[in-house]
C-alpha cells in the first residue's frame, strides 16, 4: 500500500510540475515577455523526474518506448501534458520546431494506444501537429 501511495504521489507531483511550466509559458507569451528557458526547464525536469526535455526530444522511438516503460510518473494524462508543453515551446527560438512537434506527436500517439477512449481534443492536437510538420513556417 505504501509503494502504491508513493507512485501516485510521484505521478501527481510530475503532473503539477508540467502544469506549472505550461502556466509560466502561457503567462509569459501573453505578457509579451516570452523567454522560455530550456536550461531552466531541464533543471526542473531533472530534479523532479530524472530526465531532461533535451534528452526526451533526442531519443529515437525504440529508446522512447523503453524510457516510458521505466518512468511510472508518465501516465497517459502526464504524457499528454508533456506533449502540450512540447507543442507550446515549438516556436521558441532555442528549440528545433520539427523535433519538438515530432516528439509531441509521438507522445500523443502513445497516449492514443494506451488510453482506450477517443479524445476529440487529442485528435485536434495531432491534426494541428500534422499541419505544422507538413507546412513549417
């Protein structure tokens, strides 16, 4: 029972961290003081989850599957939040948009497989990403 509570706490803590980063990002974009700092986000990810966004975006699909299997905090809800973050930062000057969007697409596709319910919102995100990847601007 104690182990289960610990895992649930870790899942919730990770989700809150990603929500916090998305909140900061959206707030900065709205105030036109947009300055997403990937290094700072990576430090936060490393301390909370033991991996960085750079590492996540840099791994190939085989390694991604193994990586996700070893991180219990990356449930479907948190994977979708992580994909949302990658979509949001894809227009940041320090980010390669195709890499960020491709990894967001990969994560959303994994969520589609794991989650047995259809999500119109998720389908819309996948369609948005497909359009951006087809016509990067």
